[in-house]
DNA sequence: AATGAATGAGGTTTCATTCAT
DNA sequence: GATGAATGAAACCTCATTCAT
C-alpha cells in the first residue's frame, strides 16, 4: 500500500525566511532594534529561533535586511510624473502629494528612518548602499532650470535644499504624529488634518518659489 | 546639646540627584530608553545603583524626569520677539531662526522628542503635562490676523498648520541629519549647510505667505 | 516583642567569592576551560549565576584567578633545603623528591598546567605574571658550581636543561597517568609504583651527573 | 543492458571521509574535544554536516577515529635499531633520539595524548585497542639483560621505569613547551634548545645507567 | 543618605543532532 | 552519497530590581 503523499509541506525555505523578514519589519519598525527580542521575532514568525541565525547570521543581519527591504520601497515613489512639460507649480504640487502619499502608505519607512537617525546612522554607515541618493533631486533640478529659463524663478535655488524643504514639510506630519497632538493640537491620524497640511504646504511653497 | 554641624558635608542629596539626572539626559537622548541600562547611568553619574531607585523610584521614573527637564527647555524659546509692531515677514524669519537656533542648541530635545514619537507617545500619554501646547501658536495667529487686516495676506491661513510648516522645515535638518547625508548629499553638521537651509526656507516661506 | 536576630548570616562576600573560586579550581582542573559551564560552577558554589560576573567579570576572569591561585601553590615548593652544605647527590635527590611530593599533593596544578600548554599559553601570554621563573634554577646552578669546584662534575652542565630533566622525569608520572597504564602497564595511582619511579630516577640521575 | 559507468565521478566517498578525518585530526589536536564544534570540522573539510554523521555516527565516533589514526603513528617509531649487537649506551642514545624525533614530527600525537590524559582516559577506557603496549619495552629489557650479563650494569633495573624515565625526559620538551618558557626561560621551539636537551639527557642517562 | 551583595528572568548566540528530499 | 532546512537544549552574559547593613 503506497504511502500517501504528505499534504503538509514542512520544508519551505523561502516561506520561513520571508516570515522572519516580515516579522522583523513589523517589530523593528514598531519598537526599534533594542526594543525587540529575537524570541519575539521568531514567535511571530512561527519558527524556531535557530532559523533566524541560519538565514540572517544574527540579529544585526536580520535588521540590515529589514532596512534593505523597507528602504527599497522608496523606488516606488513615482518621479516620472515630473518629466516633460509639467508646469513648475504642478511639479511642486506633485512632489508634495507624492511624499504625503508615500509616507502615509509606508509607516515602517518613517519609523525605521527615524530609528536609524537616532542611532546616528549606525547601520547605514556600515551598509551605505541601503539608502541611496534620491532620484527626485535631479528631476527637481531640471524643473528649476526650466523655470529659471522661462523667467518664472528670478533667483538661484539649490535643488537639494528645496527638496529638503518639501520633504521636511511632509515628514513632520508623520514623524512627529504624537507630539504634534500635544504641541499643536493636531491629530495627524485624521485624513482631513493631513489634507489641510498638504494643501497649505502646496499653497505657500508654490507661491514662495514662483514669486 | 545640639550636635555641631559637620563642616565637611559628605552627603549631598541634590548633587547626587542632579548627577543622575544629567547622566539620564545624556544617555537616554543618545540611545533611547531601551538602549541604556541602569548600570550605565549610575556609572556615569558616579554613584551607587541604589540611589537611582531612591530618588526616582525606577528606570521609568528617571526617564520621565529626563523628559520633564529637557522638554522644559522649550520655555527658553523666545517668542516675545513676535509681539507688537514686527512686520509679518520679519516675524516668520524670526520664528524660523528661533527654531534653528533652539534645535541647534538642544540636540537632546530633538532626540527625546523622536524617541517619544517612535514609542507612540508612551510616556507622554501617561504624563501629558510634560509637553504642553506651544505658545508660539497664539502669537503666530496674531501675526496672521494683523497681516490679513492690513491686506498682506489675502486668504485664510490656519496658524497651526503654518506653524507645522515652519517647524517641520527646521526640524528635518536635525532629526534626519544622518539620512539626509545619504539621500540628499547634505552634511547637516556643517554650519554653512544649515545656514543655506535657513535662508532658503526664509525666502520661500515669507514670499509664499505674503504673496 | 523584639524581632530575634537572624542567626543565618546571608551576606558574606568573601565566602561567596571563595566558594566560586574553589568550585572553579575543582572543575576547571578536572575538565578544562571549555569543558565546564558557568552554570555548573555556580551550582557547585551554591550561589546565583550573576555572582560569578559580579566578582570575576566573566568566565575568563574566574579562570585567570583560578590559575593565579593554583600556580601560586608553587611557592610552597621548598627550595631552602638545597642551601648550604648539602652534598650534590643529596641535592638532586631532594629536588626529585620535592617534585614528586608537590605534584602528588597538587593534582590541579598538573592539570591546569597541561590545559594551559594545550591552549598554547593562551591565558599565560595575557597574564605573564601568573607563572614566574622557577627559583629552583638558581639554587641548582649553585649546586652545580660547587660540585664543579670540588671536581665532582667534570664538564659543563646547563642548570636549565638539568632542571628540565629532573622535572620531566617526575612530571610524566602525573601528566601521563592514564596513558602510561596502556603503554607501559604501570598504574601510577599506586604509591608503590611512584616510589619505584622516584628511586630509579634518583639512582640514575645522581650517578649520571656525578659520573 | 548495463548502465555505462559515468566517467565523471562526483561522489567520492573515501575523499570526503578522508577530508573529515584530517580536519578532525587538525582541530581536535589543536583545541580538544570540547573546543571544536561539528560545524567547524565540516567547514574545514568542505563538506556537508550530515556527512560527518553518515561516516562516523557522531562527534564521538569521529574523535575515536582521530585517536586511532594518530596513535597508530606510533608504529612508525623504529625499534629495530635496538636489536642485535648495539652497545648499551648506544641503545639508550637511540631511544632518546627516536623519541625526540617522533614527538617533533607528530605534534598532534603529543596533544591528543595530553587531552586524553586530562580526560582521565575517557575514550581510551572505552576503546583500549587505540593505544597498546609499547614494543620498545621488550627491546629495552633485552638490552638491560645483555648489559647485566656483561657486567655493564651492576643492579636490577626495571625496564618499564627506565623507559618512563627516558620517555618523560623527551616528552616534557613538547608537552610543556609553553610553560617551560615562563618557568625555565627555554624556548622549546628552537631546534638548538631541543638539541641541547637531547644531548644532556643522553650524557646523564647513559652515564647513570652504566655507572 | 548611601552602599555592596544578591537575585531570577531574560538577552543573544551556538551546540550536537535529525528530518525530508 | 549527499544536501539544505529545521530543532530544542544549553551556552555565556546582562537586565531591572531588592535586600541587609
């Protein structure tokens, strides 16, 4: 009598590795490197503790992979929409809208970026390829150049600093979500509040650049 | 007969408490709640471990005191400069300059605020008085009202969102110091870079508001 | 009603440290650094695991202290008996007897010396003061000089190599106790066997030196 | 129809087994049973961990095979040179020279013998055939008998103890290589030092036996 | 007010071994 | 004959906290 094929596939390397990685993303972004124990990660992943070391070497190794995966989400930030004949104001509006949308959709990105800054770039310095130069900068520089050629902008504008201005305007709504409630009385979990912030930023920054 | 006061006071409660508090500020801001051990704090403070429990109850207690002390530094943020007849543009310029100056002088404030946001306001929720509403908001509202009355501003502007815009513009240069190096190629430790950022922000935001 | 004085003294630092040290001597000599776990040591010492780290820093720290204590037993090896007017042959006999007696009384010394040699002097290189130059060498050199002056020895004899010869003759009976049973059929646990070895060594080495 | 033999043999059982064995010899002799992990052995052997269990059952099994191989090297110790008409003094000189040469050429033998003694013959007791009685003893007994018959030796000499004396004299230079540097100031890695030791031993032991 | 000694739980990592293919 | 995946136990060490003085 032939032994029936076991329907439970027990050995599935990619699945185990993937579950560990997803648990890592979730927990590390929520509580930071020091706030998460290896035990918690493997419990959440539903696998043996030894497997983490098998696939990632150690806790650091998993953390680096988590950063790699989450920071790679940046590639999903559309930048093509800036090319060609887009009017300058519209370009600025699109960048701001793009950042708000991206940060809204990727809270783990916000958190991990903050953890990394608090750790003084501890892991980024060891693995510089994890976070590369933003491709938006070059597009923004083109936008600025075109606008200056057309006379819409009447002075020199450093694309890097302008981008930081745009980015910081959006980032604060997600990074400081909890303290803004206390200091500004704004509940940044409400879509309406975020929308108000985005629209004010669009209004002022477009005017300010083109004035 | 009263015991004569020993001129050599060996026990100096305030000194010990103060040293613990300063060690806590330094270490908690640098490495966060989970990244610091009680042993490290008392070693840095040069006192016995038991003293921490004597003065602050436990690790949490010290942490809360650290937040209290550091967040209280906000009171040093001069806001009087906005009163009276300051022109609108100048007011915006002063707020931006004030934030840059404050964040530059209080790196522990930046860090602890970030830790607290990453912890979803864990300690702030339990101790709401640690971080109160910014007094700048009301001053800014007055500035806006005056400007609208004079016709310098031709639309409704929410003071809270405007302040977030101003604040976020400054905060990003300190909170994301390490990742901006990778993504924007900006070294925010250099005074010149910070100065460029401040001036661009002043230029664009003043124009944008008054346009 | 006054609370009676607790007769059980619970806090006795020197006792705890001492028990840890004695457990270390016993276990490390019996099974080597790698063969013993911290848990075993503290169980044997009857104290908490944390105490080992409190008193010795880590496993290495305890091991070094163990070496220090056991190697210091060498100081008990009497060397005064060689001074003065002792005849040359008697001096050699005394050294051999002294070594046999010492090794017999200090089996942990034999073991730890062997472990250390197998580890290529790993700990000794880091702590050279643990094992200093044998004071017997100088005494033996005097013995040789006197004997040469008297004409009892008719050639140059290097005291260092002569001492190794004496020492090796004794040491092998303790270091190779288990394999000598297989290769030579000698049970070195029996006092009679050791006595035979000592007497043959005395006979041959005294004759050989003075011939 | 017979399946044609594949000329490219990918599976080479003896090669894998041999590599594991050589890795075992190298690592076990250098760091002892407890100091080596199965992972290290298979990494050094360049094969899969499962292979160790396939060929040797478990870690113990490999260790026993390692002892077998290394202890079998003893057979290479020439003893024929003692036969026949060799003068007594020359026989002693040859045994000493033979031991020095053998120990020099087989450092793993020295180490594994020491590990085994430190483990109180743990593996030898379970596998007594690993280390058999030295054939040199019988030859030495013949030498002694002949010498006594010729009147060169004027007293009873136990061949076993004499051989331990010869052996211990040589062994100490290799077993205690590291501690002799500290206690005697002798660097036993230098050929000149070993040569001095051998010659002094020859001088004294031949004289002492024949006196 | 201040201290050194002590604790149990939990931290990260490595161990020898076996499973399923 | 050979492999990568998986496991539970145990390794060394650190944690926040409390006790007895």
